[in-house]
C-alpha cells in the first residue's frame, strides 16, 4: 500500500518526464511569458486556504505552443483589474495571449493582472467564442487550449466579500 501511494505521488510530480514547474509561490508575484513565437497552450491553477477566514492562495503553471514568427511584436497590457473586482480582457485585433503577470496583495488577498499579447499575422480574432466556465471558484483546474484554437482573453469572476476568487472563462479563436 505504501509503495502504491509513493508511486502515485512520484507520478503526480512528473509530467512527460519533467518535474512540474509552478511559475510562482503562494502569495508571490507571477510573471510568465511564452518564448518568442509561442502562445499559451494550457493554464493550471492550484489554490489552498490561508488562515481561519478561508482566504485563498494560488499557484500557476502554463504551457506554450508554436504559434507565429519569433519576431512578432508583443506588449504587456496595463493592469486589467482592481483588487476584489471581476474583469474581462481580450487582446486587440490580430493579437494572441502569450503571457500573464500578477501582483498579490495580502491586504486584499487578491491579484492585479496584466496580460502579454503578441501580434499574430494570419490569425484573425473576429468571431471568437467564450468557453463555458473552466472551474468552480477556487477549485483546481488544468485547462488546455484546443489544438486548432488560440487563447485571446479571459474573464475572471471574483466573489470578493471573503476573497473567494475566481471563476474563469477563456476567449478562443
């Protein structure tokens, strides 16, 4: 029994022969961008409660896929939300999401978000669709962009009364 549990634990720590790599620690800033020529292909989030007031801490992991020419022009958005507020963000026309960054506030137990958008010639982000919610508030999620699609934006619904973030929708083409 102990061997089986250890095997499952070690299996959970490895993915495709590589150790899982969280981009931030709990309560720590997040600053992730895909390598040049790539865009976000998957997003993983894990949360845990902090203290008696059930505030949530989050860690993030991302995957990337080849999308466009490495010399594409990219930019970071300004902050797209205020603490304890929901937001909707979509990269501008002919741009695809290639990164996310956030700053965590202990006072608000929430994050300010910025999005990294890269120009993608040959891909139009008109007639996009929003996915259904990919999680139920603070539950763990591991969401993959469908193979023939690209990530353009996100909606985060924040139930801020007790800092129970967040419900996610993704915008894809």
